């Protein structure tokens, strides 16, 4: 398998501490007719109410109070909110989290499993080993390119966001927690121009090598930051760093946080542009081949808002996408149809006020305990995330079915040293 020998430290900037998050974009007070997440799902216990009308004063994005509330580096799962641990315990005791051993790896190499656990088999089904779980997103619909960028926000995001704005495009941003702390201005710009905020973990580890608790902490803090900084929006999608997920990790993401796992079907390897890996010329050739090639399935191309070079390869390829009549759309909008977040249609739509309540709801029987819980219709337009259940899958409305298939590569290590 692939061995990642290159280790890159991204560009750093210090956080600007003086901008205001006025929540001007947040429409609140209207309860839509549908809630895009099972109301009895444990996720409702994890993030207490969202929008400004919840009566809570949220720290200004980028302010010292805002950043001080989050882990500076790898989160300590022993110090995470009790609700998250309770939700994990409930999912484990309900047998919703497969008991697959934690994988191990040498630095920057693919995780391996103990003998008897085939990473390509249906029990483990590791995306690193190209096993496709049908509950995960690998492909785009025909004729469609789902636009997304990993590892932001970064200083290089500014150029990308300007370009996207000029072309009336928005993207899904798979964000790294420590980069959000370092680059809040880019985060705010991406959100306010309508970009969809999604999770790429707090410090970019190989997730299959982490304990259940550490997986929860990596996802939970990133979700909480996005939730508390975007008027209460709960992300719906996450992409594992290096594409490294397996049935245990994806079940935790789904069962504890309601997150759907997103991989990709083409990889530019643009993360290595600045470290002697691939070149702009090679990416140009790959892009040309993909964009002028078959349109079924559509394209989910792995790209990074990591460096000026990686952003430039997207900008160079974009005209060819248009020339070849591809439909281009933010990946989260493409997959969700109606709701890029679990409780909001997009970065500018209404945030659902009800549904996220502080209670340790555990199963459907506990949902009625909350005054604000009412039965709502199931999600619409999200058939990909609500396939039928099988024995190893998480239960009922959020379940997925499990099969195998190809593709999964390495991404990139992004550590930001906070000073
Ligand atoms: C996020 O907001 C909730 C209230 O919705 C608050 O309880 C929590 O402390 C906030 N988290 C951080 C890290 O500031
Ligand atoms: C490849 O490079 C050529 C020459 O700069 C440019 O005209 C073309 O648009 C590029 N194509 C892609 C897909 O980046
Ligand atoms: C969840 O349900 C299980 C089994 O019904 C029970 O043992 C456990 O205590 C419950 N947990 C919570 C947090 O309510
Ligand atoms: Zn990444």
C-alpha cells in the first residue's frame, strides 16, 4: 500500500482577533415543517440549542474567548463533554458500533489490523483499502461535479473564495479544528458567502488508529466549533483525513453525531504540490482526462485549500468543467438535496430551533421526554444517507448498508502549531 513519506507543515497565520460575528445571516424564529434528523437521535443531546434566539451569548468568532474554549491541540477525550461520552456508551451498548480492533500504523503509513481482520472485508471495510461502504459518499450523480476542499481554513483560502465568488460558486469545506482557530477570517468569509461547513477532524489523525473515545473527541470539537460559530448549524458531513475510515469509525460518526462519511472518486494529490510530490502539469493532465471523460458517475475530486499552488490547480481546471457542460455544485448541496446541515438548508437558510435539546436521549422511547420534541417527517431528498439496515449497520432511520468497492488514498498531515 501507499506509504506517505512526505510530511508537510502548512503555512501559518495568527488569528485576527478583531472582527465581529454579528449573525446577520441567521434567520431564526421560524420552525420549518421538517427536521432533517431523527429527533430521538443522540445527536440532540450533544449540542444544546443553536441560534441566537436560544438566549445564549456566543463568543465572537476569532475572539480570545472564542478560541480559548477549544482544545489547542489533540483533544483529550477524558476531558470531553459528558453528553458525547454518554451518547457513545449508549451506541456501544445498543451494539451500533462494530467491535473492530483499533488499527495501528507507523508515522504516515497506512493503518493495519490484527490477523483475522481483513481491511477489505465486510466486517472492517476500510476506506483506506478501497472498501466502499454504501452508506458513504464516493461518487457524484451523473453529469455533476461536487465541489469540496479539504484542510481549510488556510491563508490560501482567500484566493479560492474570491475565485468562487467571482464565478457564483460555493463549495463544501472540510475543515480542520486547529486551522479554524488559526484562520477565523477565512472561516467567516467562506460561511458568509454561502459555503457549506463540514468536518475534517480537529487535528487530522488517522481515525482508524484512535480509540472510540478519541474518535468522538476529534469529531465532537470540530462540530461544536462549527455549531457555536454559525448560528447553531450542525454539520451533516465529514471527510476522514487520508480517507481513513472503517466500519467502526463511520458508525461512531453516524451514531454519535449524525455525520455521513464522504470520500472521493478522483484524487489530484494536490497536497504534495509544495513538497516535491506531484506537479501542476501532472494535475492539469489528470483534470483534463477526468473532465473530458465519461460523465457517469459524476466527479468528486479530492482537492485542498492548502496552498496557493493547490488552489491554482482548481482555478485552472474550472473553465474546462464549464466548457464540458458539467453541473458544478457544493458537495453537501449535491448530496443532501435539501439540507447541507442537519438542522438548516444551507449557510443562509433558517436554522431549526427545535430538535437539539439537552437530554441524554438514547432510544426512540426517550424522545418524548423533551417538550420541544415532536414527530416530524423523515428526511427528504437524502436517499443516499438513509439506505436500508443490515445486521452490522446502525439502526433504523440513520442506518446504512455495507458493501465493498474501490478507491481511497492518502491525503495530508496538517498540524498547525498554535503559538
Ligand atoms: C458552545 O455553545 C454551547 C451552548 O450552545 C455552550 O454550552 C458551550 O460551552 C459552547 N462551547 C464552547 C467551546 O464555547
Ligand atoms: C492546462 O494547462 C493549459 C495551459 O496553461 C490550460 O490552457 C488549460 O486550461 C489547463 N487545463 C486544466 C484542466 O487545468
Ligand atoms: C440506553 O439504553 C440502554 C439499554 O436500553 C441502557 O442500558 C442505558 O443505560 C441507556 N443509556 C442512557 C444514557 O439513557
Ligand atoms: Zn486532509
